[in-house]
C-alpha cells in the first residue's frame, strides 16, 4: 500500500506549517492510516516535537532536510497510507523538491495582508518551480479569530481572486501550544475538543480531494 | 460586514498563472527549433483564457462543431489565432488531437517491443487508455471494463485490413535473422493503427456531441 503525498508548504515563517502537518499526521495515525511524517525543515520542529513525551502518538517520522528529500520520500512511502511533508518556511530547493512529489499541497495562510502576499509567492514557486506542472493546491486559513471581520474579509478576497481555499479554518487556539508541551496534538489530548474537530474537518477535505484526484487519474 | 476594508491583494490566481506560463514560454523559446513549437506556445495562453472565460460565455450559443478535419496539419488550423477565442468545440477537438498524437507516439514505442504477442498487448493497452482519455474529454467517462471491450472491438475491426502485416511481422520477429525489419514495420503500423482508432472514435464522439 502506497498512499498519496500531502506537502504543507508556505514561504512565510510562522504560518502554522509544522502545526498543521503534525496535527494531520496524528489525526491520520489515530484513524489507522499509518502515516509517514517527513520533516524537511532544517529547524527540525516536527522532529523536536516527536522527541517529547507523547512522541506525536507514535507517528513514523523521517527527518530529511535536504534537496534529495523527494527521493527519500519515494523510497520510504511504501507501506504508509499517506505521507505528510513539512517544509522550510523560506524559499529553498528543499521546498521545490517537496512540492514536486506532492499529490496535494496545503498552503497555510494567516488572515493578514503580509501572509497573503507571501502565500501568492508560494503559489508562484509552485507554478514555476516545477516547470509548468502545477500540483493540486489549497490554501488553509490558520490562526484566525473566529467570527472576526478580517478572517471573513480575507476569505472572501481570496475566493474572489480565484485562490482555492479549504472550507475549514484552523482557528487560533491555545490547545495547539498546550498539546505541543507534551509532544502531542489536540487530537491526542482532547479528542472531542474543538481543535481536534477542526483538524478532522481539514483532514476530511484533504482526503476528499485526494480520492477525487485518484479517481480522475485512474 | 461591519467595517469597510480595502482589498487584501490586487493579484489574482490568473495573474500568477499568466506570469508562470509567460516565464515558461520565455524559457522554452531559445530551445525551440521545429516550426510547430511556437504554435504550441501560442496556443497555451489561448486555451487558458478559453477555460477561464467559459462561465461568462456560457449564455452565448455555442458554435456548431466543425466538420472533423482528417489531415494532420488541420490541428494547427483548428486552433484560431490568439486574437479570437477558440470555440468550445474547436478547443476540445485540439485537445483530442493532442491525445491521439501522444498515444500514437506511445504506440511507436510499444511497436518496438521485439516479442510478438507482448507488443500487441501493449498496443491494446495504449488504445484503451486513449479511448478513456478521449471519452473523459467529451464528458462521457468510460469504466475500465467497457473501454477494454471497446478497444478490443476497435482493434480487431481495424486490424482486419492490416491483419496480414501483423501476422507476417510476428513471423519475422520469431526468426532470429531479420529482426530490425520486423521491428521497424510494427512500430510504423502501430502508429497508424492507434491514430486511425483515435480518429474514428473522435468522430463518433463529435457526432454524439453535436
């Protein structure tokens, strides 16, 4: 069984790439998909999280912050139901390599103009970095304040400009940082909590996209 | 909305797409040597606009599909100059022709397989894949089972005039000496076969669409 590759990429630091990647990996681990989490970020954030007590619920982790990461992914993804790649938060060959093997690219973007600008640079890299071949991508609004005007405004603007967005947001919650103290994610610490439900919603959308894509290319 | 906020960004996804395709075209330009390549470059933005404009154009009556051109140069002719947007039918036909060309080229490679039965199986698989792609383009997805039967039917139907050439080639391949002769023959006949099957099926699809 060789599953699809989901790359979480954004050229903006602090947009929530590692949090999103780890949360998705743990969610899919709890669902029994046997995910592989690839830490391609030289900051080693995901690896450091996995070194803590809860070890991300035992998710298989591959640390490979190297432009050859795509080969490592190809070699190791067999036997895993899905592969999630966390990328560096700056423009690098590693990011391009991780984008090139992706079946789906998730771009976390905060509801602020600076983040939106950088998200567009990410999309540009996505389109030009891999020689005109653009994998499926979706933006995910992260760290939003629920019900805020700016969140709704940015969502409406992005939709109007044609950028595909996931319906589910990843809202700003202390649960993520609290869970990270244990090396866990909200899905492990509070499985019924609102943060875990948000992650589940994002994961469901990603799964739906991947299965649609698989059906179209079969 | 309680507050009036200015736009977050003036760039749209289409701007980024255009920039990326322009950069790609720029990159490809020095390398182009065949006359067909600039045409291919020129069609890329046109196709893109056609797709993007589609929602706006829907209320307008769609132009009737053109009669299927049979000769190869018609590919270029069926794509209008960048000034006028191609009709949906013309765009689809150009796409279909690209699919057929691509699979005919696959057929050339499959024909090179120097084992008598295996190369026929490979060609059948290519034809099947081509039929599925064409059907999807025309909004009639085929399931695998049906496409396989259709491919077999079309191949055997088509192969009737060409059957002699196939069997002699099979014999040529089994004899150890004149290998090269058999290889070249099947490669060429595979291209023709795949292309004819594609053309016939495309005509059928266009007839249904009209």
